[in-house]
């Protein structure tokens, strides 16, 4: 397609032509209205002149009768630029005036008429073209008719001027429309072609490219900024997907290898049913751990994609915190950990109760697993470990805190600890997948909140802040059972 064809087919070109075409129509209507007003003004002044002439002639008729009226008409008819006069008897025969011919029946119409005429001089010289005039017919006593009128040539000249002005305006608007459409279309096409080139580069694999922004802050700039934000988000998601794929390939290699080894060992122990059964049980345990990892990954993906927004409802997050903590009390007792829960009543938020409950469960599970290291390492004289679970609100947000007395996480590692499959050196000796904090962070982001890792001096404090949303009386059903760990 040629550049000129692209210009003519561009939406901006067509839109500019339409706008300027409508402007031309509007200008034509305005000029037409002005012309009509001018014509009405000229006709009004002509009527007033005729009325004044008729009044003077009426006074002459009253003073001297029909003879004097005829003499006055003859005198006025000979003046240069005079009005039109015609006095006839009852039979329609001219008695005085400067009008020689009128259309049939004009003198029978009393009042104002728009008619054609010929003057006496034109008729005698053989001039054939008729003129136009605005005249008034008066019926006098004894059937006499008196016509007083004015030529409308001036009105015709005004109309011609208006028509000429309208034609010039339309030609001007047409030229302006063509030039304006070409200018706008070329400018818009240049920017759109630049965007299209960037889009092709992005489709070719250059995901760091962004659509150009001119700085004019027009609709194309707003569109480019919106698409750039979308591209940035897509880049983040793809980077996260690549990272997850790499982490899955790296972190699941060991459990899958153990799973295969247990299966092979069970086959080798075919002559020893008890040993083969033990290996199969360990295989099932490894499979359960893998299923938990994949369930956690699916839950994180659901939270980050916002797929569970339709399941949001109003509920009391304090009751959810208390219910989840109650599930972990037996596990905490086995580990020698005191689980202390403080949840303010009436902490109503709008959110996905299942996901928020799972995030709280992950935080408590992590605290139980990794918050007892100091107690175990210090021996029998170490004070009992305590895990504090708090939930409080300020009307706009609700904060859920899980604090332990373990070794904590160094400040330099806290941002990395929220990433998927990240397990710090101090935690590698204990079971886990490195997805607990990642799930909590994804759930918080889904609800417009955030997760913070803080120093509990000693230990770690994880704070989840969630907006209350359009708080309403809790209507959600009781939460489903939550598995310990993720």
C-alpha cells in the first residue's frame, strides 16, 4: 500500500474530513440565515418606503381628487430613481405612472404583492426582460386602482453577494479540510507506525521495548502509557514464570529422585514384604509432599491472577485467626511452643476467606517450624519458646502479626525470603518447600495489602496488612479445614 493510500484510508484523515465537512455545512447554514435576515431587512425597509409613498399620495387624493393624484404621480414618475407608480381606471386602463406591463390579475390583489413588471421606457424601447418589484395595490373609490412599488434589484444583488460568499467559503473549507486531514493523518500515522514497529519488535522477543510517548499527554500518549504498564506487568509475570520453572526444575529434582529410589527399593524388596511396604509408605509420603508443593503453587497462581475475586465476601478476620491458631495448638505443644493468640473482635474485612486463612496457616506453620531452633540448641535451661499471633485494626486496615523467638531472618535476606522456593541456610535442615511466605505475599497483593518482615528482637515478626474494603456484617460460612504447612 502506498503512503498516499495509507493517508486516505487513515481514520484520522476521514475524521478530519468529516469534522471540516460538518463545519462547512454549519458555515453555509449560518451564511444562509444571515442572507435571509438581510433580505427580510431589505423587504421591511422597502415596505416602509412604499407605505410612506402611499400615505403622501393618499393626502394628495383627499386634497384634489383623482385628477390631482394623477398629476402628482406623473411628476414623481419622471424623477431619477423614482418608485414605481401606476394609476388605472375601473377597466384597468393606465391613467398615469411609469409602469407599462404587469402580469394578468396583479391589480386585482389588494395589499402587498411580489411581481414582475416593465417600465414605460423599457416597453417602448423593446426591452423584453422583466424586472422584479415589491408593490402594494390600493383600491380607490369608483374602482380606480393605484400601484406603488419598489424595484428589488438591490435584494437580488445582496443575494448574489451571499451566494458568492457561500461558494468561496465552501471552497475554502474544502481546501482547509484536505490540508488539515493530510497533516493530522500524517502526524497520527507517524506515531502509530512507531507504535506498530515497537509492537513487532516486542513480538519478535524484545520484551524490554516500550511504546514511544511524545509527551503531548494526548489520547495516544495515554494509550501508550497504559500499554507500557501492561507490558511491564506481563514482563514481570513472564520473569516470575521463568523463575518458577527454574525453581521447580531445581527444587523438585531431589524429592522426585527420592521418590524414584523408594520405588526401586520397593521392587528390590519383593521377597521381603515388610521392607517393601515401608518403602512404599515412604513413597506415598514423598508424593504427598509433592502434592502439597503443587497445591501451594496453584494457590499462589490463583492469588496473583486474581482468579478468586468472585469469591470475596465480608467476614471477621479475627475469628479466622483464632480458628487457624486452634488447629496448630496440638502441633505447637508437641514442639514445646506456647501459642498465644490475641484477636480483637469485629475485624470485618472483604476478601477471600479461604486464601487469607491459608496465608495465616502458612505463617503460623513457619513460626512453629523455625521459631524453636534457639530453644532446641540451648538445651533444657532455655526458656520455653512463645509464638504470638495478633490481629488488630484501625478502621481502614487490619494487621495480622505472627511473631516468634527463633533465629529470625537477617535484614539483607528478608526481601529474598518472600520469593518462591527460597530457603535460607538456617532453614534447610527442616522440612518445607519455601512457598509459605510467597503465598502470604501473593494473597496480600491480591487484596491490595502487603507483607512485612521485621525483627522481633529476637526472632522474626511477619505482619500482613489488609484493607478492610466495604465492611459489612460477616455473612460468610465457616472456613474449610486448613492443612498445616505449605
